[in-house]
C-alpha cells in the first residue's frame, strides 16, 4: 500500500512492481493450467473402444429386415438380369 | 460339424445363380457351421445399394422392392450364421500377414486375418472365397494347406 510520506520515485517503483506482480501471477496461473491439461488423459467413451457396442441395435435391425425373407429361388429370379455379384464386389474392391 | 468361413465374394454367390452358387447354397442347406466377418455386412449391403441407388452406367438397376427382398434374404441368412467381430488381435494379424504376403485390399486383408484367427480356435475351418482377381487366394495359400480352401466357381 502506498504511504503518504513516500517520495514520488518510490511511489512510481511501487506502482510498477505492483503492476508486474499481477502479470506474473496471471502468467503462472496459465502455465499451471497448461501443465494440468497435458497431464490429464482423455478417457474415451465405450462406443469408441468396445467393438460390440451397438450390437443389439444392429441385431434388431437385422431381425426386422429378415421378416418375410423370400426364398433363394425368388432372389435368383431378381438377380437373373444382373451380372455376377462377386464380380461387382471385385470392381468395388479395386476402386477402394 | 464341418465349419466354413465365408469370405464376401463367395457369400455373394448365394444371391445370384452362377458358377459356384450351388456349392455355396449347399453349405447353407446342409448342417454346417458357417462363419462370416462382421465387415462382410457392409460389403454385401454396399453391393445391393449400388445395384439399387448408385448404379454405374453399365448396371441395370434393381427396384426398391427387389433391393428389400435381397436385403431381407441376406439378413435372414446371417442370423443363422456365426458372426466374427473384427478385433484388435486381427489388426495385429493383418500386420503379420503383410510381412509375408502382399494383400493390397484392406477388406481382403481383414477377411484373411479374421480367418486365420478363427482357425486358431477351430483348426478344421475351411476358407471359402471366390474373388477371381484378388491376391486373397494367393495370400491365404501362404498360410494354410490348399485343402483348407474352397473356391466356388473356380478362379
């Protein structure tokens, strides 16, 4: 705190130091925060690390899709006009 | 019970009557344990989608109803089969494969890797593959006996 009997030079020095002190405190705070952030490890949620996540939803979708499935002979009627599906797959794989 | 691992190219033979499709259908009709890799769901559905929604110039597109019928048959089929999940062990196996054989396509590599891991658990499992152009069949021959591979439709 500035005393009334201080010389103007002393008063100026004090004010300058006082001003810098806040800069230093602020800087140390930021430094501490950055260090804390770099130490803290990100914990990934289950859906990003568990290969079975979503299995029930997929199975339910498959169950619904499978309802009223046609016979394989009916499928062959549909694909009669189409080229070999294995060849289409090969093309797709070649394009990847 | 005989065990078979259906790679996607062979699996697709089930949905089109052509050379090799009878062999694949017999696997479904008789009492066999059929395995597939979960990634095959994406590959097969992708082919169906291409035929319906994203046909190329040379493709004769199928209707939505036909697409639904194919998808439905496929869903019914895989619900009867054993689904193998692609695991991190299989990533390691894929890297090991690359040290010994060049398998350029990532799906081929995943299939081979999954098969080889499955074979560690079930040594009698047979690899069924119909990919005529890929290095997959060449690749699998580097790791198992020829008698452990079936190629419906030939190469």
